[in-house]
């Protein structure tokens, strides 16, 4: 049986506290976000701004843990931020996060609610399953909105398909152009991940919210699970 998503042995050995919530959605209906979803997204942004207040993002436990992970594979997290920290930085600096489409908006809503990176990965270009592993440096990555193909840095953590196509660089920094959820996306693998002490609790809550929001606004069939060092594979 092909694994839909898995953590490689080197990742589990180096990051034994990782917790991943994985949601496989098939037959989803994409498109622009409905007015109700847009209002819920806007309300969540207001609530998050009120909750954060003047707290530096570096002091939020979940984000601080991701900063440590980035440093561990040679990335300066004050220059290259996790996807969630980048979202929250935009929100606190500019006051809002724009709507992209209903799939992305759902992911972003849950991401800022829990302070965790959420990736909504379109699987059309995927060969086999997604493996979270250290890069060899020969894999291929196309940045969102471009056609230029680059190689990841050896040792950085990537989401990669079986054919060496990179779906995300620097673990949760940026997705590839091929993996971006678009208005015509019907199948996606959604991930929410944590490394902090309360990660299991937060990932479980975030995954439940993702399931409810996808059911309400995109439909489709769902399968979900929680991955840890003791269960690192989602089939």
C-alpha cells in the first residue's frame, strides 16, 4: 500500500517530538470562498489580533519551536519564516490576510487560530506519496508563481514525491507552484504540524477544525489521522 504521507526515519530520529495531522480530501469543490466563510475568516483575524496584542511572535510557543527546527537545518528563522509565522507577521503588520480561494482560506484560518503551519497540497503532480525528508540537493522545486526550477539545499527538510519533485521547501516555508491549491482543485492532502510541548493537543484540535470546515464549505470525502514518531505513516 502506498503511503499518502510519511515522515522518513531520519526526520523521526532528529525530530522525535513532531506531530502531524493529515487530512486526505477527495472530491472537494473549490472556487472562491463563500460569503459566510469570508466572514468567519475575517472574524478569526480580528480575534487573533486581539489575542496576540503586543506579544512578539518569537514568544509564541508554537512559533518558537518552529524557529528552533529551522535553525537546526541551517536556516535563519528571522530571515526565512515558517508559513504560519509569515501569515501572522502579515496580519500584525498590515491588519489583514487576503482571501485566495476557499481551500487556502480554510487552511489560513486554522493556521492563525492555532499558530501552526497548515499546507493544502494539490496532488495532481504527485507521484506516489509525500515524504518529509532531508533534501539531497538534486530534487526539483518550482517557486509559486514562477517557472524557474531550482534545487533545494542539501540537508534542508522538504516535502517530496517519489519522483523527486519538491512540494514544499524548508519544511513549512513555502509550497511549490505545482502543489498550490487552486479554484479547480478537487483532491488535496492537508497537513498541520507542531513541535512544541502541547503540539499533540493543538494538532488534534486544528485537524478537527479543518475537517469541519472542509465538510461545510468544500464537501468531498475525508480521511484523517495523527502521525507521531510511533506512527509516522499515513496510508
